[in-house]
C-alpha cells in the first residue's frame, strides 16, 4: 500500500488549459501511458455532461488497465431533487469507471452567490449524491471546491460540507484550492486542523495562481493528506494545476514518501514529453526535473564543478527521473566547459592545451560580435573541427545571388541562384522560394542532391531571427539560428551578419555540413 | 523602511538562462525599468571577470537611478592571497556601484571537492573579502553558496562561514539554495535556526529545481529573512530562480509584507512583458499574476461565475498587478477596447456600430494570421483610417526589386530598386544597403525625399523579427515590427508574410505613411 496515492487529472482539469484540446484517440493514448507510468487514479472527464467524454469512457472500459483506476468526474446532484433522479448522477454511475469524483461547494459565499440556494440544501446535495454513488458500488471521492477560501471565511460551514460527504460514506475527501490563492503555510495549518477531526482520508487539489501549487501539495502531505491531485506538466486552467512531474519526485526522492517505485519514476521525463507532444505544446525546457535544461550547466564555474563531482551542482541524479546531464557552451564558459563539450562529441582536447586556448579565444571573439553557441551545437562542432583541422567541407561556394521582386500586380517573386564546387565539379542551380532563405535552401539542395542523396532526409525544422543592438534599425546585426533534423538527430546552427541573408546563409551551410558529416560517420560505423 | 527588500538579479542570474543574452543596451534599459518599477537592489553583473559587464557598470554609473541601488557581483578573493591584491576584488571596489555582493562557499564538501583548499582558508577568504570591500565604503552582501545543503551536511561549518562574513562587517547574509534542491519545510526550519543566532539581517536566494523557489522564498520571509533575491519571470539557469513576479504579489497582497507600494505593484505585468521582450522570449501566458491567461476564464460555469462576482473565481483583482480579466471567446471586450483605442486617437467609433463591427472583424482576421497590434499603434491607426475612408496614401507602389549577391571574393552586395508614384509622377530610385530591408528603406527615401523633405527627420529606430509557427523552418510566417521616431514621437508598425522582405516592406510603408501623416497634421495645427 502506498503512503500517498497519485491522482492524475490531465484529461479533465489539464484539458481546461487555453489552447489544449485532446481528441478521443489522444485521451486513450494518454490514459494508457499514465497507467503504465504508475498513476493510481486517472480522471477521464465528465461522462454526465459531455458527449465526447461519454464516448471516451465507453472506449476506456475496453482497455485493460494494469495499475490505474479510471475516474469519472461530475458535480453533486442538482438542487431540490434526488440523486437517483438526476441525469448526471445516473451517467456517472453508468460510466463503467470504478471510481467517481464529485465536486460540490464548500464555501458558503459560493452557495449563496453562485448557486443561490439554501446552505442546508447544498449539504443535502453532497450527502445524497455520495450515498447514491456508493450504493451503486463505486469508490467515491468528494472534491470540496474552494475549501480553503471557504474554511477561512466560515470554517464551520466548510467542515459541515465534508462531514456530509463522510456521512454519505465517501472514500476520500479532497480539499481543493480552486482559485489557487492559498499559500503553503495556510494550507498546512488548515489541513492539520481538518485532519485531526476526520476519519476519512484526505486528498489535496491545488492550483498554481500563487506559483505555490507544488509546495501546497507537499505541505498537505506533511499534514496528513494521502492523495495528491495534479496534471502532467502542470497543465490546467489559468496558471495550471499542481504539476505532478514535480510533486512526484519531490515526494519520492526528497520526502521519502512511498508513492511510486524507483523503476517507474525513471519514466517521468518520457511521460512529460509524451503528454506535451499530444497536447501540441512545446515542452518547457526549464521545467523542473523533466526539462531539457533542468540538468544543463552553463557557467564556467558550475560546469567545472559538475565535472568534478555531480553532487556539487545537481540536486538529484538526472537518471532518477529519466533525464540527462548536458553541458552548455556560452560566453560564461571557460576551458573546462569546452573540454567537456568536446568530450561529449568524441574530441579529445584535454591533452591539447594550445588548441583549447585557441578555440576558447575564437569562441569569445565570436560571442563578442553576437554569436551564441548554446542552441548551435552543430556550428560549435564544426568550429572545433575546423580549428583541429579535421573538418572536411563538402562544397565550396563560388557565389550566390538572390533576387526578390514585388511586381505591379502585387505578386512577389523570390529566386536564388547558387554557384558551388563539389569535388572537381562546378554546379549552378536556381530555385524559387517563398522568401530569400527558403529559395537559397532549395537552390543549394538542387545543386548538391545528386552528389549527396542523403540531403533528402535532412530538413530545416526551425528558423529563428534575433536582431541585436536593435536601436540601429534595419542596419543592426542579425543573428539567425536554424534547427535541422534528419528524423533521428536534431542540431542547431548559427549565423551572424548585418545582412540577414548572409547570416542565414552561414547557418544554412553549417546545417548542411553537419548533417552530411554525421551521415558519413554513420555510414562508416 | 520596507519590511522586506527586493533584490533583482535578472541581469546576472537571469542571464544565465540558456538562450538568453542581453546586449549592453538591453541591460541598461532593463536596469532603468527595474528602478522605476521599485526594486531596492539591482544586480548588474560581474565587473571583475567579464569585460562586457565592466562596460555596463561604466555606463550605468552615469544613470541617475531613483529608487534602486546598483550591485556589482563577484566571488570572494582567491585562496592564499589577500583581498587587497586580488584583481577581481579591486574591480568590484572600483565598479562605481555602491553595493557589492560576493559569493563564497558555505558547504565544506564544496570547499574540499571543488576549491580543493583548507576549510580554514575558505573562512579567511570570506572575512577578508568582506572587510576589504567594507573598507572601500561599499554596502556588502555575502551570498552563502549552497548554504542549505551545507547546513544539512555540516551545520557547524556552514555557520562558521556566515559568521566570518559578519565578523568582516557584512551588511547582509544571503542564504542560497544554489542547487534548488531544498523543500519549503527544510528552508523554514534552517532559516529559523540561523536567524536566532544572527545579528546580521538575512536574505534568501532560491532556485526552482523542485518547483518550490517561490514557496521557499516565502517560507524564509516568514522565518525572518528581510531580503528576497529573484528574477523577473523566474529566468535563470536550469529551472530558473525564484520568480519575483510571483514572490512580490504573494508578499504584498497575501502576506501583507511591506515591500512595494500598491501603485508600483500595478506595473508588474508591464515589467514582466518588457523583460521577456528584451530577452526575445515569448511571455508565458500561464505565468501566475502576469500571464495573459492568469485571469482568463474558459469554462462556462467559471465565466458566468466571474461575471456574477469576481471573487468567486479570482484570487485577487487582476488590476492590482496591472493585468486584466479575460473572458475567452467574447467579443464584448474586443469592441470596447477598440472604441477606447479609437477615442485615444481622436476617432469617434461609438456612434458607428457598423464600422466598429467591420474593424473588429478585420482585426480578428489579421490576428488570426499573425498580426498583433499591441506594439504596432501606427499600423493600427492606419488600418482604422483605411476602414473609415479617411486615410490618404502618400505614394503608390508600382514595384520593387531587391538583389543580393555574395561574390566570389566573399563580398556581399545588396541593392534595392523601387518604382513608385507620388502625385502624378513616377519615381524610380536605387540604393545599396547592408541588408535587403536597409536597402529598400534607403531607396524609398531617395525616391520620396524631394516631395517630402520631412522624411529626413523620420528614422527607423528598431527592427524586430519573429518567426511564427517555427516548426515550418524557413517557410514559416514571419512577423516584422518596426519602430520609428521623428525625435519627438515614436510609433510601431507591423508586417506579416511568409516572405521576410514582404513583411518588412509592409511595416516600412506603414512607418513612413504614419510619420508623414502626423507631420502634415502638425503643419495644419
């Protein structure tokens, strides 16, 4: 038996995030992933009020979940009726899910202002709804909405609502900070007081409006809560829900709370990326534990510290949550960063102090004029190889020309011509594009594709422009970052120039050189 | 006197975030903004070890800050020397900043493993460095690096390090959770213990690796810390620093701590967006307090609840932090915004509901394809005038052409030709530039300057490019924002296109039209 149960509401509260909308198929995929990851409860949606969710529960009933219990969500019954006659209640009972979570008001202010019903009736609604679902054989949770605000305003009434749920036979009382406005010390003292008087186990459901959702969840657990509600990546309405990707490792690794096995925990980073992928959101690189930068080291001192002893600058070993350490090259970096980065790339610089100093000097000069290698590992590797004399260019540029015309009929035409030398051959190609860089990219590919068919698999996936020293207007220096992928590996390259086309060209050349270089290495392996 | 002092390290620790790199000009702008917002201390960088930062301190010394004290950051002196002989120490003392913050080791493990020096020598380094800077007349802070990890491992030694700083005459001891691995209950108990034995006031410097940086900061303040370190938007290495955009309103609005006036607090959202703009990062819509979605209501119940009574679903009034409530999928707010904006420009739309609806529709369509009028008031005004039939174009474009050539000798040539009609005359001009947009800008000015000599006073001051939908690589849609000034007034214009030159052209045309329009208005006044 776990000390604390993990309750995921990504499919319900998480989907309330602006811009997120999961298809039925997405939801089933996420459910399976959450199950295999090791969540104890997965809340799937509202079978009683949302037809799309009803369909989901029908499909989910056919899945054989190994670990998680599926939860159907809904409100307490309507006022002045009975749960047995309430359509939504019946749908909850019939959803096929073994667990139901019903939300009800715990703040008298809301009962009066939003529901506009008698305070007693709200209490009856809670007890009646719980009792009905228990009779139907379900495990039942009561989500006490606005519990903390309610308790601060009128503790007696707030307690009456959860006691009514207990009276109805509820299995869990979940204290919700619905507006997310409560701070950890308040959560701690309120959960402590409630826990003392309650026989039913407590859960915590926190929102992040004060940037304290994770801390609020941990505080509640320390005061006796035995279930934590949250979402993967903290997705949710407004500022989001408690982020399970942080709550889980905090509990398991820092507080020694039994809630997941060490083995399952290594799937955390994968889970986070999987869900962001299906939500069509970029993963947050800076997200604790699972972000790409969570264990990235940039500063020179830090990087040299890390190389000496991991514990010096890492609060946990990244492997514990399935993440990895990364050394970043930046203007703050010193020799040790570059040595480490070179080692990562299979280049031994440790025993070549002269070369190391030379590379460091070159990087600092380039950084001074606006280069930045953090997101340009491809250009960084090429720079090192050039300095070491191990770089072999795949082509030599003779010249390029871009012509862009906006004609009288309003149509825009862009055309690029490149003249390059590959081996002993001079190649000329012209291509149109929907912009100068796009046209150049196409032209160079046309020129090279016959000699390097592997280019077909190499695709630009991202193009970023940053104008440096912006006060110079259009005469300012432009930095272009290009991200390229061959479907397996992704690399970044950079170009800097007063001329945006020239900057783009530099980044483009590195992007292609790097891609072909690694294709060749693979072929030799 | 404030209860708690706000210490911003966006320019130092914030800039350690992967991908962030502020230019000298950016840094000065941010410093000014932080000062006028109401930070008590602003840490500017490392004058002793980074030439770019040294330049910053020289320029910053000339600014007259109204509220903030500028802080120079550095390490304690090197081992086995004296502070007075240490180059970095001297640079700190000479930086011109009235405050120095020096970081030193508080964890014995680090002293042994990273510094590889005697434990006693580290203690001497701290005391000596502090004393030296105090003698030079500076206010001095000691950043006790890894204090919490150190205290857990060897409390006696950790305390010895900060006592050495006190012995040296330090003004503040800042307890740092450098690896970000400490949880709020640990921070609370350690700060409590340290605070009992220390006469020097304490600060807290938290990192977000457990997603608890804000909560850790609040916990420390509850236990007696009187200074909070953090960054705007929580930018920082790995998972970032304590986010001052959350810490400040949590302290001021929730804990009733005196740290900022109510009036200044309303500048918080603006500050957050300003810094993200200069960092060239998209603002996080879901960020607590300042995010675009922080007070957005999506679900039907919530939205109707909010319309009944703000308090039902909002933990604070958004105006307190300069944010606004947003009901998602609502045209009402749109109409009133536009009416207001039109009124600002002297255009009466209130009594023209048809025109208003038409403009609203057009704006929504433009926003859908990537336009954004927040920073493009010039284009917005022209759009309204076009819709109302009151816009008179100063010229008509027949065609333009840009040729860019990179020649065999490596030289780059860019040339633009425009053909335009002004009055009844057809004008053709060609100009070179250091990029396609610069060349176009010059050509159009050459063509028009005889008819509109006022153009001479109109100058492009800022040029920003953002690639939308980046995953499409170089075929993605590009948004160009241009800022123009005539020395008195400044206006923004926008262009969006798959072709960066076309997008730039749009923004360029609006920029010139707007400038001439206002010159004409002035002449008529």
